[in-house]
């Protein structure tokens, strides 16, 4: 068998295999299913499925900075994970820094603790503020 014939058979088999995978596995899936294996998507799915609990510190910071629970939910759903600011090996709950821009145009970072049965919001930070005037007492 000559080289040209081998290449033709290889490409034909590759094309047929690709079509089988596309129509058999991927055609009717939503776009999120194709990227759900990425680390950011997996973390967002985990944070979004568990019930959200605000810590006393987070409530104080949110009130002081004018951040609403709707902003927090939006950031969890649409934000990006900043792995440089996250503590992924923290025990018992890994902490993830979610960053993004709200509908009102505020650039925020929230720290979420991904516990087994809940998503604990640790703090909320407005990244647009030059100086922080919040003084939340420790409890």
C-alpha cells in the first residue's frame, strides 16, 4: 500500500470517528456541559449549588461598602476565580476569591469558603475603593 492510500484511509477514519463523537455525544449538549470540566466551572458549580451563608464579618463589610446579596449571587454565577488570592488547600473549607463586575459597574472580590454543605461568604471587597473606611468589629 502506497503512502497516499494510507493517508487517505487515515483521514477518512478520523473524519468518520469525529462525526460519530459529534453526533453521538456532543450535538445536543448545552455549551456549559462542554466546559464543565474546567477548574473554574467546577468551583462555580460547587459554590452555586450549596446554600449561601453570610458571616458576621461579610455582612458588616457588605453593609459598609453598599454590596447587596444580589451582587454576591451574580459574582458567584458570572465571576472568575482568582487562584492567586485563593486558599485551595485550606481546611476544613477551601477558600476561593471570586472577582468580577456587577450590573452597576462595581469591581468586586468576594472570598467564599466552599464547605461540604454550605457556601460561606467570608468577606466582600470593593476593588474600586482607593482607601477603605470600614471598621467592622471582630466578633
